[in-house]
């Protein structure tokens, strides 16, 4: 083959090989970068109740101080930024976020020592979010429980309805009607038995400690018990009326 014909063919072959190499290596590099980011261990973790803001404290100390210690401690000027989807933000802005689901936040910490040297770290701060639940249980001491019963829950800007249905007692006792409200933020709620009298309601608190008014995710469940009392009037779903237990 003449030389002037071989050279263009050789150039085309080399160009094709280069394109193939770029096509194969670029996604692998991106995958490795994503894998290394996802493999970064979580530095700190806190649990909050749904409705709470992101805590700027970790294990009892300010989050900024915890970042200083993560950089090795010591004197110097510390700066901590939260990497938000819109770009770097001050740490105080993170404390105004109220996540609805578990979130992992990336913090950029820098400590400039008195000698002028800088120490930097990217820290992952995970916040777990727990929601509350109210279980409504209708127990029939003097009346049979059949059918269903409608309940309404109000509080924290929410108005929810749930139908109580017969549930067998796993311990072999008499069946009861049960309804559950889930996914609730912390706060005070009123549960009302619909079609009943005004007294057929109860109030409960989720996550609130009565002693010091603090919020505790461990107090995220509560049970309200209503009693089914026999009576001639039509009431919630059947020919019995509900009254809140004292």
C-alpha cells in the first residue's frame, strides 16, 4: 500500500483507540470518586425528634468545639462551614434546618494555628430523625366490641383521622379496637372519638418532658385508652358510646 494511504489509516486507528480509552476511563474515575466519598466514615451522629432543628452540639459540647478537637485541638482561629446544596453556609444556618428524614451534612473545618499553619478536614455529621406515634385502644369492659370506630387527632397544625378496627389480643384476652397515628412531630395532641360527646377526648404529649420542658426522642410513643360503655345512643361506628378513661 502506498505510504500516503497508510498514514491517514494509521491516524484514524490511533484516534479511535484514544476515544475508546477516554470512554472507558472517565466513568471509572467518577465511580471511584463517588465510592471514596460514600466510604468516608461518619464523624458524629445525633438523634432528634421530628420538628426539632439540627443540634449544634455533640455529646454535650458545642459542635464547633468538637470540630476543633477533630483537628487535633490547640489554640488558633477556627472556621467551620456547612456545605449546603446552594454552596458553603455558616454553621449557624445549619442550626436552623429542620429535617424531616435522616440527613448527613458535610462540614468543612479549618484551624489556623498561632504559627500560621492550617489544618483542614471534611467531616460528615449525621442527624437521625425519629417521629412520634399515638396508639388509640378501645377496650370493652361492659360492652361487646364489633365494627369500627373513627378517631380524630389534632395538634401541631395537623388534623388526621384514623379508623379503629378489631385487633385480637396476642395474650388471649378479649379483642379491642385499635387505631394508630404515625409520623408525628413532637408536641401536644388531642384525640377525639368522633360522634361521641365532648368528653370523649384525651390529650397527650409526644417527646416532651414535663419536668424541664425539653424534647426527648425516647418519648415518641404513647397509648390512649378509651372505654366502650353500653348505651342506647348511636355512637362511634356502632351502638355503644366511647368515653375517655380517667
